């Protein structure tokens, strides 16, 4: 978070890696076409939005924050025409939401923080609609909104979901943008336990149906296994220091969107917990472009540092390809086309 960082390209076919760029890098995204890298970088006292080719060439600065302000949570539209980010002003410490039109260069503040909550981009529902999460002072989020950027002037945020557990929920949108799959579990603040549910929110009718339930397992993150919209990936992350909570089933699970089938794909080692890519919910952030492989990060409660693994969906032992000493951080950004 403070100091030099690198973005590394790792080739899973040839077991080879190379550095793409270096700097004080806060976040990173891979473009929808798999050829560009978007980064949030701290440089010369400012946060900047930059893009560059994945070969490290043609780096451009698109936006530079005002003095004392911080950039967070960036999202890039599927057609690569818009970039949304949250900006935390130097004085008011909750984020405003901004939208950059890459064709015109116009930057618009689309949502302004109130005294109690700010706003950050969640993910793109489709080319014309951005999902937005509110951001409370304790870091939790208690509502999900949609912003339709196809309408002029831009309308306000429309709330579509409010979780019952603001500190333990996640969501992922279907490829056609018609359904949101939402997970909720009990707890928060390092205590995560069952019961857990996965529900399907059908946006056209605004109707919700529960498709999966567990009394004992805590779902801490939810993604899609591939673009088929038939298989969900879930992180089971039971954690409750001092309490009797089962952890032997912690790891990566595959759950069908019908809710009829669930299987464990990877079991965590004792004392470790898994996470998906933090920045993006795009399918290529965690799953290879051909839908056959996944990438996971594991962290340890025993201070052994972060590790990155890749594996084949459907079976096999994942291969560790990166680790870092205590005090450093490893993050997944996404899969490229090659």
C-alpha cells in the first residue's frame, strides 16, 4: 500500500513471468478485450488513473486527483467506453462517484456522498448500467443501486437490493444482466458463520427466490465459474475465533444456479482462507478466458504471507505460482487472452 509495487504477467503454459509495470500501484484491471491494463497509481503526491498495453507500452494518465484526495474502487465498462471510480475528498472522508467518458474525455460526478455514506462502483451490469454500492464509515455496505448511463441527463441512483447482513454479503450478475445472484451469511468483523443463502434477484420483475441454503457454511464471496451462467463459484470462509465453527469445508465450491448441485473444488489448508480478485467481478478476473482454469489467493492466520494458485475447474490439485514474505501483499488482477 505504501512503496514500490509491480504488475507481473505469469504464463501458466510455460511457467514464466515478466514485469509489466512498476510504481506505487493501488489497484489494477484487465480490459474486456484482454489487451489493456488499467491501474490506480500514487505518484508525486497524487492518485492517478492510468492505462497501458499489457506489453508495458503506451502508458497514459487519464485522470489526476486533487491534492489530498484518494482514488478507490475503479470499474471499466464491457465496451471499454466508460471508467467509473470513487474519489475520497481531502476533507469529507466518504467517497463521491465519478464517471469518465473515454470518447469525449468528459468527467461527471454521478453521486455525491452524504454525511453518513458515500458511493463506490460495484460492477457493470451491462454496457449501459453500472451497479453501485454505498460505503459506510465502518467500511460496510448496506445497499446496492443501479445507474443507467444511457439516459440523458443522468438519473439518480435506483436502489435494487438491501442486505440483511451488511458485513457479510456478495453478489454477481448474470451475463445477460437480467439476474443478480446474492449471497448472505451471518457475522462480520472476522466472524463468519452459517447460516448462508444464495438468492436470485430477477431484475425485470424485482422478484427474489432462494436457490441454496446452508446452516453451517459461511459464503464470503460469490462469482461465476464461466460465461454459461449455470455454475457459481463460492468461497466458504467459516471463521470465528474462540467459537466452535467448522472450518474443514473452507475453500472453493461450485454451486449450480438451480441450487441442485454443489461440490467442493479446493479445500483450504489449515489456518488459510481464500479470496477472489478484489477489484473486479468480471468473469476473466478469476476464470481464464476459455473457462477452464481459475486463480485464487490464500492468506494465512499464522502470518505466512499471501500465496497465489491456479488450477483446472472440475478437479486436480491447484499449483502455487507466487508467494510473498510477511508484510507484502499479492493481488489477482485478471486473465489475458493469450
